[in-house]
């Protein structure tokens, strides 16, 4: 218990009076959720900006309320346990199962981590919450780049696809997908065909796992009619 006592003395709770304490914690929770949500929103993930802001804010509010349930210290342990349990259902909704594998694990883990950050902020550690949010965002961005450029098993493949332009919507989705997988600098050419459809050729150079994920995501786009592999190195 001496460690917990020492830890509590470093929390914002205890020397900042109400309602300023609650205002600072709530605004910090919103900022932490926005730091992570903006990165997920940029990649058009199921849990985006609004979702992660609400997850962080909700976790912080539950933790703050736990301090007034019974005593001056509240029953924070039980409330935190219920937050961890409840957030699992939300994270599970971001995981998608298909015949090609499982996707959404990173988004689900981000939702789970965002809830933990909300608990940290609600307990009175806003600076720790902000620092952790920046750290987690760095992991999401930097590690992805490292995986793409430094993992072994790089493969080069040329593909040809036929898609319905849908007034330019399909091409926008394709460009966003290329940006997400960092293949925007690789050769892509378009050719108009009869009946308003478009044929495109794309040269890819990605790690094997990311190549499979990219092709799976590309094939799932609503406007894509067919994908053919032209060659592989």
C-alpha cells in the first residue's frame, strides 16, 4: 500500500478543487481520444474519431464517478474491471472474420487501449494519459512503416483489375487503400473500356502478409469486378 499512497500524491486529484478537476479531466480525455481517433479515421477504420473520443471520455467519466460511490477513494477497482469487460464487446464489433482471415485486430486493440487511457485520465493522471496517447499513436504509425519497409519476404507482383467507376467513388476508395498500405508511389495506369468500366494495371512491392491484406481489401471494394495477377517475382 505505500506504493499506492505515493502514487496518489502525484495525481491531479487531491490538490485541484472541483469543478476544475472534472473539467480538466474531461477535456483531457477528449484530447486523448482525438489523438488516437484521428489516426484510425484517416485510414477509415470502423472505430474512428468520434468512437475513440467517446470510449476515452466514457471510461474517464466512469472512473471519476467511482470516486464518489462510497468513500473518498470510491470503489475504483470494481468500476475499472467492468470497463475492461464492457469494452471487450465494443472491440469485438471491430473484428471482421472472412474466409481469407481476420481483420480489425489493430482497431480492436486500439479501442481497448483507449479505454485504459480513459481510466488513467479519470483517476487523475491527465499528463500520463496524454503521453500514452502520443506513444500509442507513434506505435500505430511508425511500426506500420517499419513493417512495410523492413520485414523480410518482399514480393513484387503486377495485377490487372476491372472496376465500375461509380462516378469516381471507386477510384477514390482505391487511392485511399493505396495510401494506407503505402503504395502510392508505385506504378498505376488506367484504361477506359466499353460500357463505362475501367481497366487498371498496378505494380506492387510489399511484404507477403501486407500483399495478401492489400489484395483482400482491394477485392472487397464494391466497384471492383475482377482482379488478375499478371506476374510475380
